[in-house]
């Protein structure tokens, strides 16, 4: 059974944090760890995080006394990760049941896949999490060479890749390294291109559900 480490960066999203963490802990995976990195939130995030960690030993905490910016949270998570697979999931994002099993099963069948991503449902503001139909155990997928992914990305510009659905092989993430603080607005895009240098890319279920101006994403890969 594959192991997955999930890093949840948080800043003032205490109202979503419990639902986010529980969406990870309820995944049908035997080995899963969660690291909540709180960037000196001024709401009740730290209290929520402590309560979640006290209730489940799989939850670990990094509660910063000062706000060091988002890159410090992302990169601390990369350094912490040691499982087979790695996911960066923001505190206002959620996973549907089986999302991690579907992603890791695809990558487990092909050790050449550097990372995979799926589709999402966007949620406006504080709207409730919508009902999502059960997803297929083996979703349709498209494999791209790393070069093809990079060419497509550069040709089309920022085509839609739901960040909450990107599951990375941890060994590849370690080789690609950290998010670059010199790129505050394109740090994730640049890292995805670097990750693609280390293998093929799997796109799960080509259809995409999108609502304009979302503030939260529900990953259903």
C-alpha cells in the first residue's frame, strides 16, 4: 500500500481547516500523514489545528509565531515529506473519497510518472461542499512525456491544472527542490515545469468542472 504525505498550509482559514484535514484523514489509504503549517494566523486556526492533532496521531503541526510568507510553508512541507507520494493541499481545499487511492494507483503502475493531476469543482465563498457523483476506480487518463507537457504549457499559457489535485512522487519532488521565492506570482507554474523534467505526467479524467471566480476547490481526481 502506498504512503502519502499531505502538507496543508494555512493562514486565517480556521473555518475550513477541519473539513480540509478530515477530507484527507478519511481517504482509504493505510499510510497517510498530515502536516498543518500555520503562518501565524490571527483567527482560531491554531486552536483548530491543536484539536485535530490531539484527536489523531497522523496530524503533525508547525505553528509559526510569525508570518514568514507562503513559500516558507511550502518548502518546509517538502523538507518534511518522506512518504511515497506528496500533496500540497491548501486549507480551503478538500478531497473527495478515494482521490488519493486513484492517483497513487495510476502512479504505482508506472514508476516513470513524475506527477499526476485530475479535475476539480470550484466552490464560491462559503457555499456548502456540493455532492459529487462517485468517481470511477480507474479513471480515464492521458499520459504526456515531460517534454510534451512543457510544450503544451508554454504554447497554451496557463492551462487549467487544479493545484489541489497534483500528487507528486516524493523522490521527484525532492530532486526538483523548493518553490522559488523570487517568483511570487508564478512559483507553482515554474515548479510544475521543473517536475516535468523528471518523468511523464498523467492527466486523470480530461473533463473539468469549473465555476467562475472560485475561492475553494474540491479535488475529485
